[in-house]
C-alpha cells in the first residue's frame, strides 16, 4: 500500500510492505531527467522494516522506483550483438504466459564434451546478480586463449532473462502466473520453467551438463552449493579455486540442500548429477568487487575444465 501527501514544498510517500520488508534503496526521476538514487536521509524505515517513508521535493510528476529502469532490449542486447557477429545462436525455447519469447543463446562446438548452463533473472528486481552474470559470460565468450580453448570443447546455454513477464511488469519475484519460478523446478507448472527444463534435457542429450550456475541477488554475497555429488564437479572446483584466489574477498558458501523444493540448483543437481549453484550477489555489493569475483570465477571454471581434462 502506498500513502502520499504533499506539504511545505515536499512530498512524503510511505510504502507499506504487507508481509514483506523494505529492501532497495529507492531511485527517483522526473520526466526528462536521469534517475538518481535517493540520499539516505530521504528514506526513513519503520523499526520493523515493514514500511518506509520517502521524502521527495514537490513536483507535478515523478517516478519512484526500486531499481533503474531497463528494457527487454537492454538485457538481451549484448547477446543479440554476438548473434549478429555469428558467435552465438539464439533459440527461443518457449513462451511466457503473456507469449513473450524465452530466449536462450547457444554456443555449440562440433564435439562438445559437456554443456555449461548460465541463467539469471528468474526474480525481476534483482540486478546485481545479472551484473555478475554479464561479467561471467563476457569473459567466457571473450577472445582470450583460455576462453577460446574452453569453447572448443564446451557447449554453452545462456539464459539472460528467465522471467520476461515478471521483468516487464515489474514483479517482485513471480511470473504472470503468480508463481516464484525458482520454486517451480520440479513441479514445472509454469511455461517458463517447463521450456527451460526441457531445453536442458535436450542439451544434456547432446553433451552432458557439467555445471549450472543461476545468478541472483540478496542481502549479501553468498553461493548456495549443495554437497557435491559423486563424479567430476566443475562448479565445486570453480568455487574452491576462487575461495583461495580471492582470500580477502572470498564469498560465503552455503551447503544447504533441500531436494524437492523446486529451486533450480537443487533440481539440476538431482536431475543431472552436477555441481549446480545459486550465486547470490549482495544488493549493495560494490560493482567492482562483483566484477572481480565473476571474472575470477569464470577463469576458475575454465581452468578447472582444463585440468580435469588433462587428468583423464
Ligand atoms: Zn533471486
């Protein structure tokens, strides 16, 4: 619920989160001017965190938003550019409830020994996870010797926007069916999870899935990595490598495994027997730290794949 009133050249907006809590430091814009993050003293939280009062200068029209606006085109543009350049192939694996395409981008070398699945934006307002995803995919799709060698042997399934309806409509977590997609990997009641899940099964039929990394945001940096299954585990090798490489800035690793809870990483771990991770980036984690961690992780994934290969 939103309550607004204006007095003395100032507008006060109170956001009441029914059953939820204030999460994002809000941004504000007036028509024709760029969005700006509000100063901390413009936002007052209720002691229980379930309401926030925001002070704004009086203006006839203004926009108050949780995150700076992005369009579908903004999100897909880097991958569309790689399609035009001939590096990736776009495959729309299905449609959302509102018939928006579920775009996936593929790199498929002729003799791939495995497939890596990279996915993000199941939850619309989470933007720092997608930043890590962007740096991670940039590095793996880049021109370095390591990236080229990795791509010679590995297929990539890249999903930049798993929940296009929720993203366009500004949903907090759900798709248009009112379902949190990251609780639907298992029941598969929604077209988005069904289409993506079926695409993963088809991919696994061509070259086994070796790792699934699902990028999200939450209050802090943490990677949810269920205990490793038997056999080679590329995701685990990657985590071990960045834990020692980036000592001071190492990320917390949470080993919780709740099979059957409909979370992608649990479902992928149990269906494909691979190291599947939920990579959560803190809402307020510095962009530079996120970039360093994502790039270190991408390098570590490629190095782990290389050393696993030489050990065989
Ligand atoms: Zn999330």
